């Protein structure tokens, strides 16, 4: 079900949206789609740990492995 609402956005953002759509009649659909995409990304990003978190969790093991690999290097 669609609900009519009013929002305030900057003139610059409105012009950018209008450049992307074929007609001003499609503004609502464009904004709704953009918001669904944004909310989906926020939800996914909230669930999965970042690469930094994963690396930090395994930092000690990764550092030991790096030191082991470096011990095999031969000075030229």
C-alpha cells in the first residue's frame, strides 16, 4: 500500500534525481527504490563483520605465519 508523504530534500539532490529519471512522475518510484537499496545494504552491513574485524580477530595467527614465511627468505 502506498502512503502519501512530504519530505524536504536539497534542491541540488532534486536536480540530480531529475537528471536520472525520464519524467518527474517517476520521482517517487526512484526514491523508494533508492531507499530500499540503502536499507538493504545497511541491514547486510550490520550483520557481517568487516574485513578489518576478521583480520583483527586472526591477527596473532596471521603475524606468526608472516614471520614463518619471512624466515625462509634468502638475502641476495
